[in-house]
C-alpha cells in the first residue's frame, strides 16, 4: 500500500517545495519508487510534461529529485494568475479557461477535487511513496470549506503533516504557534511535527524557543535547516525575484527585463550556474547600463506588458540598445519584439491590437484557438543572418529541445526563422519553423532553450570573445550543479532533521 507524508508551510515560500524535493531524493536513494504531488498550485512558472500538459516547475524539479519523468498527475490543478483576481485554470495539464476567484471556488471546486482524487489514485497505483506538498498556509480559516490544497488533501491521503516555517521572514515561533491554534481539532490531528528553515547563526540561541514551541504544540521540532548559499535550484514564484540575490559583477552580464507579468523566468536559470556570468534584472524605470545582452522573457500577458514597456520608456531604451548588443526574446518576448500583436477580441488585455518594438519583421495574432502546450524539438538551420549566424555557426544542424506554452501564432514577414521544427508547433499552425532572426536579434517560442548546453555555450562564447575573454568548453555547469544541489539538499535534510521520526510518520 502506498505510503504518504505531507509538507505544509506557515506561509508561501517557507520551504515546502525544497523539503519535498529533498525527501523525494532521500527515499529514492533508499530504493523506493517515489513521486511528488501538489494538488493545487498557483504559479506562473510551468513546465510541459510528456503528456503535453502543464504542471508547476517545482513539481518538475521534485520529479527530477525522485529520478522519474514528470507527469500532469503530480500537479493536477495549476492556477496561472492573469491579474484582476482572474487566473487561467489548468486541470490535469489542460486549460479549461480563464475565470475569477469566486467562480473557480464556487463553480469548479468539485471538478477540481475530482481531478485531484483521480490523479492521486493514479500515482498511488504506480509508486511506493508519495511526498505531498501543500500550498500557502493551512491556517487560511476563511477558506477552509473550499480547501483542496492543504488539510483536505492530508485527510484524503491519510497523510501525517510536517509544518515548515521560514525564520528569515521573522516571527517564526508566532507563525508556528498561530497555525496550530487556528486549526480545529480535526485538522490539528494531522500536524505531527515542525521544521524551521533558513537559519543563520548559533543554534544554541534558538533552543529555548524550540523547547517552548514543543510545549505549546505538543509535537516535536524535527530540527533546524541551515541557510546554504551554495545551493542553486529553480525558483517557483515571481515573488522570489524580489528577494533573490543575482550576481551582477561578472565578466559577462545578461540583462533580463523584469516584465510586470513575467512568467517562466526559470529560462534564465542556467546563466546563474556559469561562473563568469552575472544577471541584472532591469525594471521598467531603470536605465540599461553595463549589460552585454538583453533577454525579454516570457509573460502571462504580452499586450499588457508591451504597453507597460512603451509607457515607461523602456521600449525605446531597448530599441536603442539593440544597435550595440544582442537582444533575445522568449515566448511573449518574441511577440513583443515584432511589428504588431493583433488582439482584436482583446483576449490578452484591454489594450487590444498594439504595435510592437519592431526589431523583428514578424506579426503575432491572438484568436480563440486552443492553447499550445507541447514538448518540442528543432534543429539550427544553415544561413542564419548577421551576428546570430556568427554566434551559432559551429552548431548548425544540432538538435535543440524545449517546451512550448503559448497562446497566439506568429507569421514571418522578412525575418528568417531561428529553428526548423522537428516536433512541436513553433510559430504557426503548420509547425514548420520557430522563432525569428534579424542580425543580432533572435527570438523563440521554446522555453528552456538556454538549458541546451551547446546553444548557451556558443551564445556566451560569442560574448566572451567579444569582450576579450577566452571561450569556455567542458561539462555543462548547469546540469552538474543542479544534480549536486539536489544531492546536497538531501544531505542537509538528513544531517539536520530527525529522519527516524519522519520514517515513523511515513511508515507507521
């Protein structure tokens, strides 16, 4: 019979995803078949599975930690916020449309819960252990009746719950005690232990507080997880961009436009693993200085973010900078770089059809068509024009993989395509090509394009040599460091938490 344990948090970003990933790796290393599960997730960072469905990026990472293929059943409900209390609702990988919070909670609650139960049962038939992640806090008592993410799922799965709290946020003991107090007896019966996360300092100073929390809750503190700055793992929430410390002062600096509706910003993660590459987030009112290339990333709302770029004046700064350095667009960034985005039915935003930056000779269009969600494969064609052709001349014909999550199609006018599609959708309904190129400007619908090491290496080597540095070769630092981080994360948890008690909560 499948065994389950659940990790809930005193707040968002408390460390739930991290602890679930660690437990997946720990029990995988012990020889178990392990799967992660998050019933309902709210995130703009998503991943396309082999079923061509969307899940949260955290569940993709947790599947990697468990060394299994990610599946839509690991995150059966995904909410992608669009603003004004509206989200795109994705159930078992497929979008069922945009809806406001009230309609979702009151009209689709049962449908979502049924999908959650079905997906959980599918995983239960395939795996020995399921490590479940909650969402936000279980103490949102005003929404308990509609809960399908925390205690309702713990009861459904008959899972004991570990509560994790982030000490960096301040008020950690109040957050733990308050969570226990706000839950009724039925829900509180599931809470069996507590973990404190992101601690820096002398643990002896913390001990009186740990003893008192155990007295208040009647349950053990499993341990305190130290803050480890050497760990590098993908972030799930755009809120993390506010607190995440990017290294800017390196030989090469990649400027990333922080769009108001930025999505799938994990596309830039591989650059953080390059020892000589820094990332500089550029806000709407910032000047563009001291960067060697600019990436316009994905966005949940292309026309609204394009309008924001124009109103702030940043659009003109990007256009001016394109005369000096490469400009790259990914997904929504591709659409923004074109001549125009047609949105006659105002599907994206109230701005409707809007002129783009005009740096690529392409046109994009939104219509009432199905959302494109697919894993994709392509090759780099011969005769790419200008500087882009110079950048990728050594990998012509090489296979590039990625995943597509986009609404809208794009038509090439005079710009040439960046990639030739082997599998996927790319720019248009024919699925022949993807992206566009104009001298030193290139763009693609492929999320994860810079996760392809040779593609990233050739791009960075062009920038390195241009600045007088040597080209770099060798192993992919992203894949090497990510796997190291997952293993190190598991070690940190095993070294600092009471694993005997976790075993009992899971197996007894």
